[in-house]
């Protein structure tokens, strides 16, 4: 019986509180026995209202804010954009709004909030033999894919590149290409001889020109 009486009293108390709170207007808060006017955004309650005085509101100190009408006894502390968490300041804190953070360059958000981000990590770096199929952005990671066939990538390419065809350049294959490296070519020996002869002829004509010029002056 006593248990039922306790529950009845509790319910009556809750209902009474609801009636008191509902008696306050939308722009008021309940304190003691009064419905006090709320402070506006950017302010907090310095002195609660009384029977013959209104609420005394004062501006939020630096690095604190309130973003809605309130009956708070102090403002809220501004969030800090911590670079060790992969974020930087997108919008600085003001007396009426909290700091908004965004991912650092080369990072993507892993803890998003409305219009901002609380934490981010670096984009995945593709390994040699892979290409960047989809670049990362502020809210999604990079996507890598493997090279196939006679192609290669060092991990920073946006598509795999075909191996150099040494024969098409008139060279011989020195080292076959892999998915991580291009093919290596070398000049055919007779081409090297021709190149050496060409260089020799060029040097000869340069020297001859200089000699002829000197004779002309004399």
C-alpha cells in the first residue's frame, strides 16, 4: 500500500512540475518560483529575475558562446580544431556560434557533424603497381586499383601507363617492364657508333669554323 502511495505522490509531483514549466512562455526559463526571460544568443544569465526585476544578461567572454536563447549560468566553451586530429579551422568561434572544423589537406572526415568535422585521417596512398582510381576528397577516401597487362604505376598515377616499346624507338629491350616499373631500353650498338661519329663531325666543324675565323681576322 505504501508503495502505491509513493508512486501516486511521485506522479503528482511530476505532473505539478509539468504544469509549472508549461506555464512559462517559450522565451522563458523556470528558476525557483519564477518564469524568467531567457537571454539571447551570445549572452548568458548573470542574475536571475525576481518578482520586481528582469533577468540580467551579460555577453559571453572570449572563446565561449551560446547559439540559442537560454537560461544558462555560463556560456559554452568554443571547440578547438586540433591538427593532431586531422582538422583545421573552417569557421572561427564567435559569441553566437561554435568553431567549425574541416579536414586538413590530404585528409578525409571520419567524424562528421552538421557543416563540419570533429576528426579526420589521411587519404590512403596507393602502392607501386596500383593507380588512383578515385581521388580522395574532404569526405571520402581515395580508391586504388591494380595495374593489369603490360602497364605500370608508381602509385601516384591516375591511370596505369603502358610499358615503353623499345622496338618502336629503334632500341633494344634492356629490362622488361613490371607493374611497378617501366621497361628499360638501350641504344643499339651501331646506333651508338653513328651517334659518336655525328658528335665527332660536329666538333670538327666547330673547330674548323673557329680556325677559319681566326685566319680571316689576320
